[in-house]
C-alpha cells in the first residue's frame, strides 16, 4: 500500500550561515494531497527550510527533487524517469524528476507560476499592491498564455467568490483591502492555475483571531477540494493541528521529532516538543 | 467464529515527562487481547488505569513503547504500533473510526460540514454526504435549526452528538469509542446503543470505554479488564 511516488523529496539539506547552522541534514518526502506542517520557535530554521524546499534559497549541501508533470521544463533537466504506479489515479501521468536547485532562474520562475505556489506571511510580498485584484489573479494565467480578457475576468470573479471576496472589489487595488482580504487574494492568485504543491509561510500570522478562523476554514476546504500538497510553516500549534496531516518539529536547525500531527502533539516524546505543547495557553 | 480484526500483543506504553524531571509513568504493561468482527469489547477498569491510553494507541494517536497492534483491514494486516504516519492516515480514512470525548474542529465550520467531512474526505459525492449527515443528526435528535451553526456554542450533550454522528457516518471495519454516552440523556443513549449494535451486526469490530454500566451491559460482548497492575485479561461479559 502507499505505493505512489512522492511529489517532493529533500535529501540531507543543510544551510550554514558562516559558523551558524540554519538547517542541519534534513530529509523529507511529501506525497500528493498531503499537508506537512513545520513548527518551531523563531530562529529554529523553519523558514530557512521552507525557502530551500521551494527553491528560493540555495542549500549549502543537499538536494530537493520535485516530480513534475511539465515535460517541456524537465526535458533538459531530467535526472531519471519514473513511472507512477498504475493504480495511482490521482497522478497517472508520467512524471520526471527535477532538481529544483539545478534549474535556471527562468525555469524556476516558470515552475513557481504553474505547478507550485508560495503564500507569504505578509501579503504585500506576494501581491502586486498597485494593480487591481482581478489583474493579481489573472497574472499567472497570462503568464501561462491566456490572453482572452473575458475569460481572464470571468476566472478572476469566480476566484473572488471562492475565497469569499466581494466581486465588486475586483477592480480595486489590494492596497485598499484589509489584511485578511489581502491574504485571501494572495491565496486566490496562487491557486488559480491549480498548482500541485503550495508553500505557506505563516499564512494566518498577524491576523485577528476571527479573521484567522475564517482563513483556516478556507485553506482547509481548498486543500481538500483541490487535492493540494502543502508545506506549511507556522509557530502556532493550533493552526498546525487543524491543517496538517504530518508534523515536523524543528529546534536549533534540527528536526527533533516528526510523525502524524495528532500523535506528535498528543504524545510528544522529545523534551523540546513537550515544552512546546505544554506552553499552549488553554482558551 | 468470525475473523480476527484487532490483535493486541504485549502492548506497553510509558510516558517520560522531560519537563518534570524525567518522571516516567508506566501507563500500560503487557496488554493482550483480540477483537473479532461483530464483537464489541469494553475496556473496563478504574479511572487512571490506562483505558483511554490504550484506545488512543489503537488509533495511532499514542505511540506504544513496545508490543504490537495488528489490525486486519481490507488493505491487509498492519501493525499500527510501527506503521509510518501515511499508513496510519490511510487506515483512519478507510478502516478505523474514532469517537473522542471532546469535539475538536475548526472554528466557524457548520455542524453539517463537520459531520459530512469523513465522507467528503473519502471522496463521497457532496449530495450523498449531506443526506447521510442529515439523517444521522435527525436520528440523534439534534434540532435541524442547529445543523448550519458551528457547534462551539452548543451544550456538552449536543457537541457529543455531533461527534458521534461524525464517527458513525462512514461505516468502517473498526470503531473506537471513548465514552460516547458520557453526557447524553437516556433517549440519546438509547440511540447510541442502537448505532453500536447495528455496527456490530454489520461486522464492525468495536472497542469502547463506557462509564455508564447500563450502556456497557447492553453493547459489550466481552470485557478487557485493565486493573491497577496494568495487566489485562479477557473475560466473557
């Protein structure tokens, strides 16, 4: 059972900043449709890890392999060709292995616009603040070659609905949106091309509790309905519990514990995880 | 004799509390029992004996220190105690259901969506999922005016019924119940007893903790005694 091939595999990822260890020797596999949470305190290396996994930051050593369905992209960079198990109907196409850190900048950008997504903690880092919401949503589609204005607009309106933003705000620039609305727009902008894997860095950080709850519900539903794989970095264990299937706990650049989310949080073994879990305020 | 669905072999569970001077708690010591299809096994013993710990280990929520928990699912036999997280996840989606004592859900999500979720995750069509959810909520006497509300403001008994509906909506070969009737009135306890008996009649293997003697006597086909010495013996109910 579970014979399908991972979507993303990292092997022995290490990032050193001079003497300082950002991340040390981290390996992981992520399968289609799976949400992996990475938790730990500030400075534990979780953002460094996310940036290496998404190809944005070059590791000191180690490798990140993404299995793409985009053959044009991978033809030049293929490592080995693999065939999915025939009974795996979620991903029946042939996929090729891409070493994310061996891609040129242009190839990496192309991948980030199509099969991958990246949701920043601060929506200002992920949106074009001065162009309309509709143009923000349409950008990835246009990058993929869609030029028909009517279809772009229709898709933008459909996505505003999906992320519960009012249609009449389609022509407004996100600078005029509230923080929660900006974050929902950033999610729409990323998901419009139906990516297979989305990286999320504290997607609900810095939002009011009520806005956060609504956003969690939205992310949860979209992930399920679109069968997205997600790597989610958060320092909030409640967010990790609600969204992620599996959890990795980071401490001083190392993964100290990992497993099924509820198992790690309800039966933590490592001293640091026990400290983390016992420090949650009871609401 | 029906087929064996769950085999617990020499199961031990120790907790080491690193934040409290490395205190070691021996929660379970050499637990052995089997559950066959159609049986309802009640875990029986004093408070603090480790009944909930055992049930949580069966669900893969607690990681055993040693021993085996073999579950015979349609996909084959798997040892939950040593299975990788993805396998445990897959078994939870397809083979093992669990009704916890407390409802833990995303704030603001409606009762209907919470109850239908296990079916939706298993790929059942939305219309079918919501119809089954409605039928189950009605059977558990939860007023329809509550169905589209989030359960955060519900009473304990109402929340428990949402939890039960969520646990029973998708029939699985294994059903784990942690005090499902704790805060229910007599009428709703009766519904839960019927639901458990129906599950057994359909070949489900049930393991439960029932504090209420009346419910336990009505549903349990055998008892696993977990006493203060933390060893278990199987007796006929």
